[in-house]
C-alpha cells in the first residue's frame, strides 16, 4: 500500500490521529518519543503522512508548514524485524515502505508548496543516517570535511552503544547487590572508558553546534548562555541530546513555464550576441 498524506482540515484526520495514538508506542520503539508528545504534536501540526501495510499502521510522520520549510517534527517506522509475522509475509510478495520513503513523500510535498528545504532535528544516533540521505546542517560548510566529521561521530556512537550495553550489565550487578558490588579492575577501566567516550561525543556535538547551527552569536539568549554562564555549554549540549540538532534537506523547485521562457529568451540573446560578434570578426578580417 502507498504512503498517504492527510492535512489537518481533512475529514479523515481525526480517525488517522486516533490510529497513530493507538500504535505510536509500538512504532516509536526507541523510547525517545512518548505518547503525550505525539498527542501534543498532532494537535498543532499541519499534515501527517502514514504508512500502512495490510491495513496496519507501520509508520507515520507529523509535519509542519513553517515559512520556507516543511518541518518533520516526528517520524517513526517499524523495522522489518519488529513487524508481525503477517506483515513479514506481506513483505515477501509486496514492496514495503520505510522511513526514507516517507521522507521522499515529504520532499515532494515541499517542492509542490514551493518550499526551499525540509527540516528536522536529528538525535545523536541518527545524525549520520540523515546525512547519508542528503540532509546537511543549516550552515553546511565544506562538504567533504563535514561528512568526514559526521562519519567520525558515527564511529564514536557505535562504540558508545556497544559500551552502554556492558555498562547496563554492570549497573545491574550494583542493583542486585544494593550498590555494595565491588568492581573488578576491568570493570573500573570500562567505566572510565565509557565516561571518556561520552565526553568526546559531547565535544563533537558541541562542535557541530558551533560550526553549523544558526544564531549562536546573534541571538541574545544563546550569546548570554554561551559567553557569560559557565554552564551554558553543558546546558546546550543537554538540549541537543534531548531534542536533537537541526538538519535540512535543500529542495529544488519545479521549473515553471515562465522560468523556462525566461531561460529560452536568455539563450536566444546569448546566441544572437555570439553571432553578431562573429559577424564583426569576419567583416574586420575581410577588410
């Protein structure tokens, strides 16, 4: 089944909203997005995009119309491994759509609306994923160096996730022994490495913010928190950790007939000017 779009004023919106709320906890399985926020976002959004398989909701996006951009506030889609057996069987015979397909539909919507870009806020684990899809930061900078930095960040995040599983196991030992558990030297070293890695990731995130986010030196509240408050950096890093960092996908507007006519006239003028120059050169040579 294709991905469907519903505007806030469409007659089907309320029923679609109910279906999303009934399934959002299952679809958004990372834990970063909760039911209350989905409910709040649905109340104030402009569009929703939904992905159905066998009449079962497996993905959705909540989208806002904001000046020059279409902004994706929430996007969730079930991975193949988390789908029901019925849906996995469906995937053996029919094409299954994923989060990228939902984003592609939103891009088409943005182009049709004459927007310049698609915007979202990417959490740390998915910054490299959105970069792979063509998203960049508002101040993109040198493309090759930016992508290299994002790949370095991705490598750190992979190591971090692996260590976090081990740290969860270590914390469970402490909980089982009422925090009287005595760590081995290897476990103490693991904790130290984990903290160092976390610090490195925060510094990389801060670097992304300073290099690529708008307003850091122009908005008074940010200038105050960064420049005069000692804890300003950590406050912003905490916000980036919770709410993500702004990323955009530039859109190419469709060429209208008037645009094509202007381009055709420009080509004709250029050709005529080249011909007149050539004629003058031939005349001068003949003399």
